[in-house]
C-alpha cells in the first residue's frame, strides 16, 4: 500500500505477487478486492478456503481471518477462532 499511493492491491499482479505453485497443503493464494487474501488448501490440509482480510487504520494494517469452507482445525493457529 505504501508504494501504491495508499491504495490496496486488488490482484496478485497489482501486489507484485506470483503464486509459486501448489504445495502439500496450499493449492492457491489469490489477492482480491481491498487486498483480501484467499487461501485454498489441498486435501491434506482440509480441502477448503479461508480469507485474510486487512483493515487499514492510521497507516497500520491489521489482519483478520474468516473461514469460508475450511474446518477450524485446519486454519492457521492464530485464526482457529475465526468464524
């Protein structure tokens, strides 16, 4: 955001990010509107999705987690209480 005139990226390309390819646990990572990051996991890691949602305030970014179709037990530890 700092290098983009204060505007959050809305795609992998706008963020300068290229997904390096699937791993044993992550199938895809995509950056969307307002800089939201969608993570799609493989069967090994629950075969679902969750999002990391940024909140911008006073030049700071705080991240929140939201489960979409991924069971809580497969979420990153600091996101397991996410709804």
